[in-house]
């Protein structure tokens, strides 16, 4: 019974901030690389940020300097701090856990950036 539960999405004005959380259960959290993906209507899902089990991070170029991914292994939780949000960031954001080709997805949380 693996579960990834995202929270923290919502409506925000351009330039605003949101922090997304993903709480994982049913996995040995420390064994998994964690990532945030997003998908806008009619577009492909894309990787936004990832943090490996060893703590290394990678970001999509367009979010570098604005987004920060982090993990708290004691809480089995991964976060995405999003600052300086732009309308182009509007999408459903999904949490992903991956380990040796096995992956799990959360239900998604809507982020809308609009004035």
C-alpha cells in the first residue's frame, strides 16, 4: 500500500510563493530518489526537480534559482519550495518516487499562477 500524498498547491499571483509537500508511506523512503513533475493541459509531463537518495539535486533549467527541492528522511517527506512564480509554472504537480526502474506517483496538486 504505497501512497504519495501531495499538498500545498493553490492559486497564487505572479511573483508569489508556494511550498509543496509530498508525504510517502509504504516504501523505504531512504532507498528512493524523489522527484517533482508537472503537467499542463495538453502537454507532456516534465521533470521539474529531483533529489536523489544521497541528497544530490537537479532542476529543470527554467526553474533554477526559483525552486528548491529538499527531503526530510525522518518524516518521509519531500518538499518543493517555489518562489518567484510565473504563469508558465501553472500545472498539476506530481510527486514521484523511483528506485531501479520502479516508480510511484502521487495524485497531483494543482498550482495556478495568475493575476
